[in-house]
């Protein structure tokens, strides 16, 4: 019995630490097949949720440009700030409440106890998290919910786990929202599931701006039976990883592709690296000196977002234009966006549409999505809901996350597509899981503990 507990605690330690390593999750293959029955017979009819025919480009796609979502790594449930001293506190400059100190101490003690298999120390650490949860700390409530559901250091109680997840989710905890949404889905409580998945999906998408989504990496199993997947863990060692060091060496020797890859790893915080805009800018700057068009596009996004630099739309336009001239067709999406908004250039909806069409003609899913927005809202074109739906569906089947979210909203509101709660819920579920990749990974890890997958 003690040996089994030790193995469970050790597994918790391995998986917990693995969960702390930021890495992009792969968007699962997604094909949405609709029949004529799914479309409204008269999609051109007026709908109270539609914008005016001459849509205002200020609204664009309903995502705020100047107020990106809080970094998901700073969610109340994230343990990264506890272990990485360079990570800012979720509370910013405000003094941490007492429950934070209890939560930090409890998590650190729990990791140590799990690593050594010390059951008594694990129970003590659990009690500290208990106290933090009683003080209203949403991260502690979420962690306690998983412990209660797994029956670790306490009797199994699904009802208590559900209640704690509810408290944490109401306080904004994303992991608990994901857990609750899945629980509602399993119980076929689709209205409740849709509400939570919509919140998760929007949180996943609000921080993206004009260019590409972060590159995806195939998901890997961190633990199989009693054997660790050492290769998967090795690839999340950040700057200590041998592959990273080889890439860095190649970049230092002047390899433009390696420079771009390093910039990408630091820009998105992939493969165990902490996001570092300064280092990403450094390597992208080196790469563009060697005419690397992918780096030019990312430089355009960096200046448009003000990611580690002062926001400068003129420079954003310059770099996106250079990338497009070198047949980096996804850069046309960024150029079109600048013309829609009038950022760094004179507002020109006709030119924006032309750029989006160039991107779409070269099968860039962002082009499909952007054209869908134009036709849905009547921005620079006559509003055509059916054309908008067709563009969105092409973007969905190309894996564009925002398009998946938009189609879910069309199903919800009955715009162009017949109302379909189940389809809406499935699309939102996909968007939330794909966009908030670290949450999905953490939940999969915790679910493996719930199922005693040793």
C-alpha cells in the first residue's frame, strides 16, 4: 500500500513539473461537414444580432486589440510563478494576500513531498492548501478540487470537488472553468457547458492580433504506465536541451533559419523556454538582415502589438510589406488589417479586401477568416451572410481558431446557420482546448492522476 502511494506521489511530481513547462498544443485535425439542412433558407433576412450594413471597422472581429487577455500562465491555478522567480506575480504591484503565502508554501511542500514519497509531508502540504482555499484563494480551491476528486490526502468526494471548482471558476480560474465545462458536457448539460466554453474560447483568442497563431507541436504522452517518456521531458528543458543548443550554435554561425527558429521559440515561449520578447526581437533582427521573410512578418507583428518594443505601426507596415514582397503570403493578412483599422496607413477598405483575397488565393486560412468578417459585417462590401459563412467554413477546415469561434457564434445566434446548441458547444470546446493549451495539458495530467494511470 505504501509503495503504491509512493508511486502515485512520484507520478504527481513528475507530471506536475512537466505541466509547468510552457509548450504549444497541437490543434487536432478538424473537419466541419455541413449539409444544406444546416443553412437558413433566407440568410439575408434581418437579424437583431447583425451589425448595420455599413459595419464599423472599429469593431472588426469583436476582439479588443489594445487589451489582450491576461497571460494564462498567471492564472490563479498556475504554479509557474511559484517556481520561476522571473515570473511577475499575478497581483502585480499589489501586496500579496495571506492566502497567497499559504498557497505558495503548500504547493512547494507538496511537490517536495511527492518527489520523496513522504505521505505525512504531503498531508501537511495539503492542509496548507486547504487553509488557502478557506481564505478564498481560487488557485488553492482549484488544486483542492483535484485532490478531492482524486482522493489524495482526503476521502474521495466528487461533490466537494465540483463545489470547489465552482467557487474557483466563479473567481475567474481557467482550469476550474475547463473542468466544470467538461463535467457539464459529460452530463449533457449543454447550456451550462456552452457558457463556460465560450468564456474559455474568448480568453484563448483575445490575445492574438494580425498574423499567425503560434506554431503547433504534436502532443506527447509524458507518462506511459510506469515508464516516463524521457524524450518528451527532455524536449521541455529549455536552454538546457541539446536540440536548442544545436540551433543556437547554428544561429550564432549565421544560419538564418536557425535565427528565425530561436526568435520563434522565445516569442511564444515554446519547448520549455520562458517567453522573452527581448531575445525574440534580437534573433528576428538578425534573421531579417539575411532576408528571412518569416522573421520579417513576425517583426511586423511585434511592432503592431508593441511586444517588447514601443508600438509603431509605420514599422509594422514596413516589415509586413517586405515579407509580402518575398511571397510570405500570410503577411498580406497583417497588411489588410492595418488598412482596415487605418493603423500606420490611410484607411482603405478596398485595399484591405484585395490583400485578404491575395492571402486566401494562396490558401492562407487567415485570408478566409478576414474575408468572412468583411462580408458578415458589411465592411467595405455589401453584407452577404452566406458568403461570410462560406469563408468562415473554409477557415474552420483549415484550422483557424477565430473562425471556429465565429462559426460557433453563428450557430448560437442563428445567423446564416440554423441554431444548433450541440454544434456550438462542440466548436467552443475545440477552440477553448486548442487555444488554452496549457490548461488542457494540466487537466489531462490531473485526469491521469484521477484515473490512477500508473
